[in-house]
C-alpha cells in the first residue's frame, strides 16, 4: 500500500474535520493508501508532524486553512522534504484551495489525492519565508489574526469582514516605496498585496490575471483615498473590476522590494510575517500539489 501522512489542525475553521477522520481513512484505504494521521498540538508542532517522514511515504495531506498550508510548506522546505501535497480546505480562510478549485468536501478531496494528478506550482518568498498565496502589509492586513478565534469558528470568513469594516474608520495612509524591474513607486498607501493566486480575503478575483505557475507575482496596492472611494473599490474588487481603478497600482513581477520609514509587520497567508523592509521573489514550480482533473 502507498503510505500517506495526514496532518490535521483540530481547531481550524469550524473544527469539524476531526469528525470526518473515519470517512477520510476509509476512502484512502479503499484506494490502496495506508494512512498515518497526525493531530497538530499547536502552531509549533509541524516539525514533529514531519519528523519521521521517510522514503516509504508517497504524499502528505493537510487539513486546515491557508495558514496551515503555509506552515507545512515552510517546514517541508526546512527539512528538504519533496512530496506532493493534498489539501483538505477546512480552515477559516482557504484562498489557495479556492484558486486550485479544491472543494470543501472530504470525498472529493480524497478522490483528487488518490487520482494522482499533480501540478508543480510557484511559491513566493519574503525575507526567507515561503508563502503559497499572499503576502500583504498595511492597514487591514492584520485583520486575520486580530479577529477573535471564537468568532472565526462560529462565523467563518464573515468574521474577517466584520472586523475589516470595524477597522475602516481608522484607516491612515503609510508612505511606502516599491522597487521592481528597474522601476520605483513611492506613494501613500493603505494596503498592498503580493499574490501568487487570484483569491485573497474571500475576494475570488482579487488578482484576475494571476497564475500559480507563470513565474510571476501579482502586486495590488491601494492608494490613500477617501472612505467613499475605498468602499466603491471594495465593491469593484468583489467583481474583479478594480485593477484598472485610478486608486490602484497593479503590476506583475518576479522580484520586488518594499520599504517604509515606519516599522510594521507583514502578513503571509493569514499569519504574522516578517517586519519591513521586505524582499520578495518567486520560486518557480517548487512545490507539488494534487489537483482536480475536472474543470
């Protein structure tokens, strides 16, 4: 039998994946997989989850959100583990899985993994830290980890929107410098996002031209503007019509530096990231992900 390590975060999302474990194991065993489950005991437990991975394993599956996937990938890279990754998107924020069209359905997730269809995808790297979906900074970027965990578990992604709207009246511009492809942009910004995929914060077309295997990152930066313009911009973003807006900088690059006179943290895949200045680049097709063969 093929051997797969199944790692799950018991408190991710609505915390119900653990109730589906028997179904998951049954589906894997029917397809010839021997499942080795590991329950994460905390944010720093991923090293233990991977400590006994050897050449008998053929894949690693992770249940959780973007933060759990980020933790897995950084730990795999640190330990030189190069196995395909299967995703069960049962976190609060599942933007990378949404871009990859991986549904929140254990039966279908098992089918995707056991079908064996693999895509090599890009990752971003910021100050030595890998991110699979997005690196952001500025106002609102810290909403994911400012939001109460109980609120996240009960309301899901709606909790982020509620917290985000609470923060809008406190928006203040930050002077930032972005350097890329021999170009320099220096302006007062509310927020920037560097995206590998198309989806972030539940906005399905935030980077409508993004691809996870084109060797490029999509940069979206929101200029300082009045609250009315910002709200109109959010409405446009829900439809994927914001990139041509005059209050937006949008470009694609494989290498970017961002600095500011102010010192503040970035956010990577919904978790706390490194502080400024930031050096961001893409690493082409350096992780393997199981994907659906259906449209």
